[in-house]
C-alpha cells in the first residue's frame, strides 16, 4: 500500500501547479493509495485556514474523493461522520473527529473543551 501526503492531495484537488498537479493526478489515478486520518485532518486545516474554502465545500470535495475505488481511508465511517458535522457546525475538524469516534465507535472522550463536551453530552 502506498500513502499519499497532504501536498499530493492538495495539488490534485486545487490543480494549481501545472507540473505538480499533473504528477499528483498520475499518482492518485494510477495507484491504490492510503489516505491516513492525520493527512485528512491536515488537508481540512489547510483548505480551511490557508485557502479559505468553506466547510461544506471541504466536506463535499473530500467525500467525493473517498468514492474513488483506489483510495483507501481507515475508519471511513468515522471520517464521514466527522466531515458531515464539520460542514454543519463551527468546530475544529479534530473536535468533530473526536465526536465521530464517540458516536460511531462508542469511544469515551475526555475533554475540557466546552463546545465539544456539550455536543458529546447532547
């Protein structure tokens, strides 16, 4: 299995650099690749904070990407739940991930974050 990093996915999604975007397209479209949860979290962060992409657009784009048969995502159900919540609420993506682990897998989450705690208890 091959793992892609954030820059490969960003060049592919943004298509903003002729040479690198072409290489990213070739990598993604011609290999079975793992998109690790940590990489997904960084993609979300960069798209939101650096490129000012709206949360719902990030969610839709990544959910479409996850439909590729050659892209493997660990804990896909958790990631999808986190992205859907991220698209609807003003929370950091990592907080939505923690919530999704609680909802999907039943993991108990310890936090001092008031917004996350309220969401988990609600």
